[in-house]
């Protein structure tokens, strides 16, 4: 079963990685790289991406003529998706365990961030035979 | 310029030969992980060379030779420790000379290989991947594509599965009679899993994708050939064939689910239904009736009804009652409730579902709500029908089923005029 693990952080929260000391940034990056390596070696990795910051995000809607109308920049306090993983695992429990490993990524001073990771199952189930 | 590709005939031949070649390699070198890699490379070499140079006179011998050479190369390039390990077994001259003999033991070895790939120490996902590669002769890329994961991830899963087999100390030999029955059960479960996975893949563009349901049927035919007297083996093969016979009718052009009641039965594969029914009939009187035979019998009852209204529901109730006695499984009760509702009316079915809900094992399972929605709709309780359809739609993990349930709920609401 596949799960999407979404790392949501408030724009003014602790995940202001740009302001961290160098060694803290490096420790954080090392943690994430190690986590991805573990997932690859376990044969559970499907995809993982980090997203650009919220200052580059745009909300897009179609106008009357169907052309895109963009909206942004957003207030710093708005929660945003920093990145995500898609994993293929044997149980929900394993997906939660991976999310916990992402959650404890070190922040400033090396302390675990304990970020909230939203875990959602990807629609990939088997359709019923007898409808 | 595009490279010449293997014709389907040769592709089938390669895939059929894969487990035989691996069996022959195992007899010489014993090391499952290394032999399996060597055979995979030989298969890939064949798919590149045969279209250019033509099919060799003895395809099997050709594959064994190439695989043996790869094995030797691999060991030579490996560490000295591994070289010592293998040195006794390595003799190219002997390998080449022996390449064209030994076919009598092949058949048994395919079964032994299946027992190995479906070992209980592996997770279902690992057993599935390893079986498709080692016995099915599929490439890692094909398997990865079928499961929509990156090739590197699938390669890692397969290599870890082989590592698990290595550390468990499993030997390449036929299991003893008592263990055999139990291990065969695991093999059947894994093959059924592969078959069901094929259903997920049946929606959407699949031109380049391996058809897992057909692959499961092909492997299952092999098992049936090797164990023709096992009634449950025949039962599962029949179940797969009888279910697959409805494939073309069970989804619309956009991949939407079409329920049994609305399927165009002229699109069911008549030949497949006849084959499945014949397989199942042949098991009668061959010892204990098992769960796969019973499920196949249910599928046969559906397949043999010319119209939905002609379905022999009392027969289906009887079959599920037998199945329920064998298996204390609320999912079986759920299915029996549908059949009971068709015979005695929705109230009787709903009453059974109350008991299923109270049992608690299906808590959170969307199928319970989906069936309740259906029976409430039959009973004319539209409010309850909508409520349960929507609850099921929220919980299913299949997109096509969610779309179906949402549409059902909307239809009932419209009939209500709200």
C-alpha cells in the first residue's frame, strides 16, 4: 500500500531553515538524505521531493476566458507544504514509523523539530469484484 | 533506427523457460541469489540477441550457457572469498557439455522454486516480486512498472527478498509431504495476490504494462500441470479464469466500474467460462472441498446466468454457507448477506449485516457500508442508503470504486428529489 507523507510547516514556525547556523542546516540535510537512503534500501521508496518556499507559491484560478489568474504572495504565518514522500509499505504502522523518522529531523541546535507529518493513503486499492 | 524486438512467441518461450533454466542452474551452483541474477541477465541477453541473430536451435541450452558464463564472470569479479566458495562448482567445459541434457527434473524444480519464492519468511509484497522475476521470467523493469514504483526500488525489494532467503538457510529442495501442503497454500495465496493486483492495473493506459492477472493465470496453469490432482490448485485456477472471463465487461471506456447487474454479458468470455466450469467439475469427488473451489463455484453460478435476473441466488447462499463453516471470516458473511437479501429480501440481509457490524472485525472497512448502502437502496430507505454509500466512498482506497459509490449516492438522492 502506498502512502503520501506531507511535511506541513507554518511559514513563521521553526522550519525557517535559511536562518539556521551552518552545522544545523547540514545536520538537517544529512538526516533527510539518510532517511531517503533507508527507504531506497528497504525497497519502499516511490518518490520524495522538496518544494520551493512559500514566497514563490501562487494560487491559480481560471478567469472567465479560462486564462490563469494568479494570487500571492502569502502571509508568513500561512502553513505550507515543505515537501513530501510517497512510500510503498506493508502496513499503515510502517508508514507512521517513517513519518516519525521524518518528524524528528534536527532543527536549530540539533534538537528534534518534531514536525507534524500528514499521512494519507494513496488510492491504489483493488476494486471489488462483485458490485 | 529502432532495435528489433522479440516477437510475442519468443517472449512467451523465454518466460516459460525461465524457471527451468534457473532450476538447472540451481542444481549446479546452489546459490539462489547469484543464479537468479545470472538467469535474469541471460533472459535480457536473449531478448537483445535473438531478434538480431535468430532463435537458437536449443533455446534452453543457449540460456543455460549464457547464464553459466555470467555466473562465472560474476564470481571471477567477486571477492576472493566468494571465489573460493564457488571454485569447486566452476568448470566451464562441464557446464557447456551439460547444457543440453537434464529436462526430466525441470517440472518438479519449478514447483520447488515457487516454494522458495513464496517462503513464509517473506512479506507478501516481496514474495510477489520475487515470484514474478524468478518464476515468471519478468524483468525488474517490467515488475516495477506493473506496480508503479521506480525500478531501483523494485530491484532493492527483490535483492532483499533473496537476502532473507539466504539468511533463513532455506535449501533448494522439495519440502517434506506435511510441510508441502502448508507451503502450497502460501504459494496459492501469493499467486492470488498477483491476480488481484492485476485488477488495480486494469484501469488506465496499460499498453506497456505487464498484465498481472494473465501472468497469475499463466503461473497458476503451471502449478496445475505439476499438481493435477490437487483440488484446491484446480479450484484457484478455475476461480481466476471464471473471474477474468468478465474482465471486458466490468469496466467502461473511461475505466469506470460496471456492476455485475449492469454488465453486458455478451462480452463475457464464453470459452474461458467453459474452461473454468470444466476445471471445477473435474475436482468433484477429489477429496475435501476447499475455499478456492467454493469461491470458484460462486463465480461459476454468476457466469452461467444468462441475465442477472436468472442468477441462482439460493445456490450462492448455499455455497457461502459452506464457506462460512470453513472460515470464520466476516467478509464471507458479508457476501452471504447479499445473496440472502436477493432470496429473502433486503431486511434479512440487513439483519445479518448488523451482526457483522457488531462483530467488530470489519470496523472501518468500506465494504460493510457499501453493501449496507446497496441493501438499504433495495429496501427503499433512501436516506440510509445515501449515508452508507457516502461513508463507503470516504473509506475505499480505489478511485474507480469511490467514483461508483459517489454516483450511486447521487442517483438515490435524485430519485428522492432532494
